[in-house]
C-alpha cells in the first residue's frame, strides 16, 4: 500500500503468485464478472515448467481449485 505498485497481467496470460511474506496481501481485479465456467489454468507444480516458487511446496497453501488443474501437456484451455 505504501509504494502503490501494480502488475498488469494481460487477458489470457497464464500467471501465478507466491506470497512468502507474513504480512503481504495479494488482491486482484478482473475485467469481467466472475464466471466459474470460464476458469482454466495450469497446475502450479508442473515439473515441465520447473518454476521456483521461492519456498518448499510442501508448505504451500494452495486453493482446492488450483490443486486439481492439469499439467500443461494436458491443458485444453485457450490462454
């Protein structure tokens, strides 16, 4: 809130967030009203992506919906 920085993620661009601070908050806005049927994504721990989330993934708190996403090789979403 002090530095007023924002990040724009273009529509359809795959993205994820790792918050490792005890005090950080992540808030986001969408360009449309929430529509569950339009959700898609890629599994956060897909080994082919080899993403360094900055933490041990055994300690990660991941939403139920993000835990069941497919690996990128099985992704049918149109990002």
